[in-house]
């Protein structure tokens, strides 16, 4: 039986959670409500006379080819960078868990990238991957024109996927490692004594037991790539070339802050919020069913 | 998220002003957008004003970019924490004119008895910031125009000692230089300021109907049907022939860097970079500037001013306005014009400033050689409807649309004409949207 502690005095409980509720209200519900209002009006930059326009902003978004392009790019970006960062993190965690040479150092430094601010990551990747002056420009010495994110949209997308994954690998790694280390050693040892190899043990024992962590990271990574990729895009590619990296969240920024069209940006953020909610719902509804906790 | 940012900006502004109340002098806030070396020079200029003052003190706060200065001012205005004076770039002019949040410069000068002879400003500069009736609503500050930067050594390889005057001659030179072994004749990026805006002005071509938007918010873009389209097709040809090259920060070097290290023999850039090129050019680089080349069938007209002007905002105290007035008086003296243009490469905005600099031998100094061409270019003819300026709503976004389509065309994903047609169509949508947002308002 689970034992629950409960407050007998609801007023005390209320007082204790009030500050947190207030924060959530001020920084989430209120702006979100404001955004909904703006999305159905036209809002001049300096404020003042909002005019009600119904669904016009949404109609304009959904009939815009460029917007659909940015939706496509966002999904591609989320899929690729989640696959890459979760996959790599799992691999690293397995290596460290197996105590391969240098694991103490690796365990320590793998987490660092997550502590680096996104714009700094972007700047570093921009310099390293600059096609003429960067470190990676060496590939262009061997095969001229192979790598040029400034001209080739696919290269640019690859660049932001790499940068985002590099940052997220660190975060995912910590969770995978913690999960791996909480798997009781006797299970692994017993399997080893039965003659199961490394891969077999990973597939039959470790992966199933990692499922809850895997699911958690899936949700986090997909959400992050949709809403938190702005800094990297802004510094490395600026949404270009020719909108090849114009993620939904970046388009919100450029329409709202650069274009000063707050209403259109608000409508887009409502759509983005909807996408994230739906994706999370799908993941909980269909993926979580296959996850066994404990 | 937006409101969180607005709140943060407001909080920052609050902290900034409360920390500065200890002293006696009357303070007012002055926000600016220039960054890097140019930002430091502006900060020094601000200090010069404060040192010359007993009564007022300008609290100068850099906003980290022209666009940020505009965004932050708008956010601050919405939460009533805005500065008294703000530096806003050319493209933000329309927004501020329609905002209802500003104190028009001509009215401000009258109310606070600043003695300004408005006709003393170079017409090319004054018209850009003036209303359709010719009233100036902001004070021109840092001003520039575009020039051709050319590498004399590269041109020497084809036996020429003079910069090209026509576009045909320039392209011809570039092709000859390629044959003579110059790796990159011309470096360009996707900035529309040189190829679209300046090009259209000096060729007296419209970018939009209704006198480039001065005549009303219902203007429509027409650049895809003018000689500009041919110009871009010619650039694409140069690119395909390997004569020209795209140089952006993402490629690894900006156009200016590709010029100063000797890679690209010519670039089009602002005169504001004259000082930067001078101080960062690799040793021995033999370079010069010239006016932008013109197609030979066209008569050259004046070029456009670029840069920023100073706006006075509504809703401040009388004392703060007096401080702002003192600042405007200070900045408009010829001595300050000389100081400012010496510290960086911006041009003087008034005729008196220019004459004063001439008299002091500024343009005879070999370090400043060629900077007078900016004035020549800017005053080449009296401004026409097409060379007066651009008054289009949300022009920042229009620039971005054109830029994206140019990227698609130059990287070979689209035909140039198709791309330009698409850019014009999308930009027109932006204008209609702007018109709707400002329904019932007319351009002053």
C-alpha cells in the first residue's frame, strides 16, 4: 500500500502553492490568453487600436506556401535531431556504463554541451562548419563544393540538426546513464553467465528496462526541437538559404519581432502550441502503451 | 513569451533609471542601435555632449542592433518605459511616422526653440526622413550611401587605372580579370540595399507605385518589371561564369572581409565601411572607391541615404525635452559634424558641416580619399520621385522576402524572373496587411 501525506488545512496548502501558481499564471496563462486575443485581431506595433478580424490571420497562414514549407522543415528537423541525439546518447551511455577506457572522464565531460547557451553553440558551429574558412572546409579541398550550408539548403539543415543534437546528446546521456546504472547488476551478470553477449544483453535486458526513460526523452526532445531551437537557427543560418531552415519558431520570431506583425506571429504561436500538444498527446496515447514502468 | 520579454525590458529600463538618480543633472535616456566600433564612437559622442553640459546628461544605452533598437523601443513604449530620444534606422521610418508615439522633429524644434535651418540638410538626406509634404519628423544623424570599392592592383592586371563608370564596362572588366587570373572579381551578398534600393535610385527607376510609397499606403511593388530584374540576371550570369562570388558570414567571410584580404577585386558597400576597409586592409592593398556604376543607356541620378535618424518620443517631461533639445543643438554644430565624420566614415548631413570639413582639409587627407564621392553621389541630381526614398510599410519584412527569393535564384533553385515575381507578389501581401493593420491612418 502506498502511503499518502495530505494537508488537513487546505488554506495552508493553497498558500504554499500560490507563489508557483502566480508565476505560471503571469508567465504562461496570461501571455497565452493575450496571444489568443492578438491572433484574432490586427495589432499595430505600437499598440492601441486592435481590430477584430476573426479567423483571417489563420486563413492567411494556412494558405501560405511558405508557412507549409516551415511546417515541413520543422517536422524534419524534429525527427532527425531527436533520432540523432537520442541514438547517440544511448550509445555513449552504454559505453560509459560498460566502463570502457576513460569512462570517468567521459561521464564528466559529456554533460558540458548542455550547459552551453544555444547562441554560443550556434556561433561555434558556424565557425567550425564555415565552408571557406572553417575547420570543415577541408572537405571542400578534396571534393570542391561538397559542403556549403550558405548555398545548399540540405547542408544548412544538416548543420542545425548537428548543432541541436550535439547540445541535446548531453542531456539525454545523463538520463540514459542514470537509468542504466539503476538496472540491478545481478540481472546483467546472470545473463552474462548464461552466455549472452554484450548486444544480446543490451537488447533483451537493458533496452526494455530503459523504455520509460526512452519515452520521457522522446517527448522532451521532440518538444524542445519545436519550441527551443531558435538560438541555433538565428546564429547559424538565419532561416536560410531560401528558407531551407525556416523553422516554425523562427518564422514566429521573424514575423513578429522583425516584421512587427504581432497578430500574425500570435496566430502562428497558437498553431505551434497546438502542434506540440497534439504530438505529446499522440506520444502518450500510442507510444506510452508499449512502455512498462517498474 | 513576448510579454515576458516586454516585462524584462521594462524591468531593465527601470533599474537603469533608478540607479542614475543620485546626481544633480537632469537626465534623459537616449537609445541607439549601432554596435561594434560604430557603437563605441556613438558612445564617445554622447560623452562629448555630457562633458560639454552643466545642466543635462544623456544616458546613452546601446540596444545591440538597429532592429533591436526599434523592437525594444516599441516594447518599452507599450509599457511606458521608453527613452526620450532613440536612433532608428531608415527602414523603421514608416513605423515611427504612423506610430502616434513620436514628437515630430519640426514641431519639437519650434516648441523648444532649436534654431534649425531645414534647407541646410542635403536634399537627398532630408527627403528620406521627411513627410510627403516635406516636413522633417526626425533629425538625420549617421548617414551614408553606397559606393563601389575596387582593388587597383586587380584592375592593373588588365591595364586599367580607372574605376568603371558603366555597368557594361564593369562586367567587361570582371570577365577580363578572370581571364587574367583574378580569382574573384566581384563579391556580393543578399543585402538588397545596394542592388535594389541604390540601383533603382541612381537609375531613376521605381521600386513601388505611388512614388515609392510616399503617395499612400496602397502602393504596389513593381521592381520585378524594371531594369533591376535584368541587373539581377546579369549577376547570376557572372556567378555562373565564376567571375563573381557569394560572400556572407555563413560562407566564412563577409563582402567587406573578402575585399580587405584581397580575395575579391570589387564589392558594393556603404561609405560607412571606408574607415573599416582602411584599418583592416591587408598591408599593401591598393584600393579606391568610386560611384556605383550605371547602365550606359541610363542617366545617373542621386543615390539614396542609408543609416539612421534620431526620433524624439512622446510622453516625456518638459525637462527631459529640454535636455533632448540641447543634444540636438549640440549634434548639429559643424564642429561635431567634423568630429563624427573623422571618428567613423559617415558623411556630414548638412551643407555647413560639409563646408566646414572641406575648409579644415578633411577631404585632402589621403586617409579620407574618395569619401567626398559619397556626397557627390548623394547630391548628383535633385531627388526625383524615384530617388527621394522608400516609404513602404514593413520594409524590413519586404527586404527579407526579396532576400529569400534571391537566395533561391542565386543558388539555382529557381529562375531569377520567377523568383522576383514571387518576391513582388509576397511583398504586396505584406503591404496589404500593413494597410489593414493601419486602417484609417494615412501617411503624413
